[in-house]
C-alpha cells in the first residue's frame, strides 16, 4: 500500500520598497529570475474580493497588480522574504522619513574596514 502524497503549497510574504513606500504582498512563488539582480515573484495573492470589509490599501495593491502574471523586484529593494503558514493582508505603508525608518545597508570596504568619520 502506497503512502498518500501530501504536497505542501508554499506561501511567502515579500516586503519591499517601491517609490518611497513599503509594500507587503503574499505570493506562491519567489525565486531568482532570469534577470540578474532581480527577485522573481508570481501568483500574487489577495484577500477575498467579496468580503464586506475591504482594506483600501489591499484594494489599491490588487488594482496595481491586476493582470500581472510575473513581477521582477530589484534585489536591493527587498527588505525581507518569509515563508509563512497563513496569508495576511497585503498592504502599503508610507515611509515617514523618521530616523528609525531608515536602516543603512552594511558596507565593508576592501581590507575589511568601514570608512572613518571625517575622511573625505
């Protein structure tokens, strides 16, 4: 007797920066695409369209990505990719410009040191 095969359907939360805003979307596929330096996402997921309470940011995302089969996100715009158990609400958050919103990318220079302050 053969064992029943269970196929786990992957679900990812992708958080990235686009035009000064933080986008949080859910998708079934994330991978390294054919375009160097880009992350490929496809099968974007949004909440039920027939729901009584509609989140305006999720509706805006649904409209923005309507008809998009495959999207390429620049690698440097990606903040985080998580494999998750359940789908949450897709959303767009405006970056306020406060210091805690900006996190510098760690930079290592040749020789393994960071630039010294005051040097030009």
